[in-house]
């Protein structure tokens, strides 16, 4: 495969067209759905169109329009309870474990209710996420508040709501949380977030436990130990345990092993130096999902078994009892449960350097509903959703309608060569960090979220309208 001084995008590649990534292979059947990328009720019906939860994408597009996030409720809740059961089972000998759903991945009132009904906890990191949780009726004790710069008003609201934990992220926050707790006449349970110095093998922007970044209190130099001592000497605070989060989109437990060893070492030192047994520990999470065939995530049971083995082993080696463990699966619950449904608008074959050709397929959404390709250089897959095709596969780039050359939805994918305006495309794995990071760039209203189950589809987040956009403009 040739190189080009302007970069990979300009080098020749597969069949005289643009470069094909090493992980992408021409499909034997362009209509096949890649195993592991789609939610459990998605399949191709006899007419060639995709169905999810017993509903055809053609019917969804006709009723709700495009673009739209289409959420498989059965799949979402099965993933949530799958993590719950796997970690409860793996940690059964020490009383089970707690699973915290990441509100930042995707949150709305319906999802918050599902999480509460299915016995999970909810992690929030802003006043808005906390407001959704409270509106959904999630009990305060099952809510956590995270964030590196919590507003005093957010802290006050969390304390008033009786949240089960506030994760301390700086020395300043100790005073702010303590003052709010004293004002409300309560003792507020807190965790201290520790930066354990582990470099997760993931994108720089979602790696969160190395030293040179904004989160947590450093294990190096005794900063975390100083924070712990201060919390323990503050009457309106109760230290539940220590927290670590090494990053996101992580596919193995090697980083967790190093992080857990360092975090448990500090946990043991607290017990020795302060004579207090901390009842809990939070190992974070950020488990990866499959966006394309290059990704091979571990199943919840394998993750749970491996983490339980290393935590129990480390605690025995340190001579301490095993604290109750919390984990945060992150995108692993919401991500695979949703696909984005787009309609094709225009197509063009573009000749690039060395005589190569790239087919651009433009859809009616883009970076306003999925910023991850532009922000993280993320890879996605897609398929022709409204029909099947016998046409030969063509290497395509799916792009959005926004006024940016970086407005790319799917960088490289094989689609049928007869894809045409009006066809529907589905991009899997968009349930996490797509609607939640969506914008109104170019004044494009944000898409709805449609939950599908047992042949029924319903709106759980409605589509924005131009009236919504104009309502904020005071003129």
C-alpha cells in the first residue's frame, strides 16, 4: 500500500480507488450484517430492509423522519442486566458488586427509569444529568455526582437530593461539599478520585488516569493522601472509598490490573494509617464496544471474572478485606443498542491523487448528530438499510450535510454500488456519545430518539424543530 506526503487519505489503494484500512475487507455479501455490531433484535427481513424490534426501518422513517436514533429497548436492558448479573456473580463471595450506568453516554427520563427498575445505579456529571435522574424518580441514594468542576449550585442540589456519593475531584471541592452538607445538616458520603498514573491504550481525549490531565488527585507526590486525610477530618463528610477511572473504549483488563493494584495499595494505607476500614472502592470502567470488525470487546462475564480475580488476589496479598466494588461500564450498555437511520441525498465520485476514486455518499445528518468521527477520528460501519442489493460492493465514505470538510460519519465502508438518493443507511453503535454530544451546528435541529420494542415504536426524546431553535433567539 503506497504512502503519500499529504497523508493516508490521498494514497492509492483497493481496486484503483482510495486507500482501504487494513482491517476493512471486501464483503462476500454486501447485505450481510457484521456480527457483534448490531443490537440483538436487528435483522434483514425478507424484503431486504432492516427490522428492529419487529418494526421496519421504512416504517420508522415514514413515521418519525430521518435522521433518527433508533434504540433497541430489549437489547439495552439486556446489556444493563447482563453487567449487573455478571459482576454480582463474580463478586458473590464478597457480597456482590454495584454497576453504575454512565449518564453522559446517553440519558433521558425513560433510560433513567430503566436503569433504576433494573437495579443499576446512575452516574451523573452535571446539574442537568442530575435533574433528569430526579425527574425520573431515581432514588437519591442510587445516584452519584462526578465532575472536575462541580458548580456550588450542583453540589447543593446533590446534597439536598441525598445522593449516595459525590466524587471529590480537587482539594477545593472538599470544602464546597462540606459546606453544603453542613448547611443541610447531613453527613455526605464521598469518594476521592485518585489519578493512579496508568496510561490507557485509547484515544488521548478519553484517557483519564495519566498524570497530565484534568481529572482526579494524583497518587504521586501524596496529593491524594492529603485529600483523604482532609476528608476524614471533616465532620460533615464520610469517606466511603477511593475511585479510579483510567479511560474509555478499553478492550482488556491489563490497565485495570495496574490501576487496581495502586488504588488498593492506597486503600490499605488508609486503613493502616487512619485505623478506618473503607467499605467501598470504585474501579471505573469505560469498557469498549465494537464499532467495526477491528474491535473485539470482552463479554461482561469475562470482564467481571478477570476483575474479581485480580481484586480478591490483591486484597489477600495486602492482608485486607475485600471492599464492595463498583464499576462503570460506560458506553458498553448504551452504545451497541442504537443505530442512526439516515437518508441518502447526493452521491459523487471524486478523483484524487494517483488517479484513485472515492465515492462520497451524503446523508441528511452528520457531525451535529455524531461528532466522534471528527473529534476522535472514530471508525464506524454502516449498511444499506431500506433494501438489499445484488450490485458489486463499492468503497464509500459517508458524509454529512454540514459546511465542514471534516463532516464525516463513516470514513470507509463497502456499500452496494447502486446506492442511490432516497435510500436509507443505518450506522450501528451510535447509542453512546452521539445524541448526548449532539449540537445545532448550522442550525440543524437535533434528531429524535425512538425506542422500539415488541413491534411498537415510541419517541423518548423528540426531534427538535426550527421553532425550538428560534425560541432561544431573543432577537
